[in-house]
C-alpha cells in the first residue's frame, strides 16, 4: 500500500507540471477540449483511474477472502 501511495504522489506531481507548458497541440491551450483531447494531459488521468480501480478491486477481493473462515468438520 505504501508503494501505491508513493506512485499516486508521483503521478500528481507530474500532472501539475504538465499544466504549465503552453504552445503545443492542435487545440487552444486554455480550452477544456485541450485537456480532454491531448494525450499528454489525459494519460495521467486514465492511469490514475485504472490504478484506483485496480486497487479497489484488490481490496475488495482481499476483504472477501479474509471473511471466509474454513469450517472444520468434526
């Protein structure tokens, strides 16, 4: 879990610096469409969503596996 927190922090730091560079892409730099169409801006968002979904799924499976207590037949 600590590795996930470090990775999330690194992604957030990188995303902040991506917003600071003007003059690239095919759309205007200050439009909403620019952030939705340009891959350099949308890739960190997609990666964070996939990572969050994966961690959520892992936690759900882990919680379900911990709930199952084997019943011993006597």
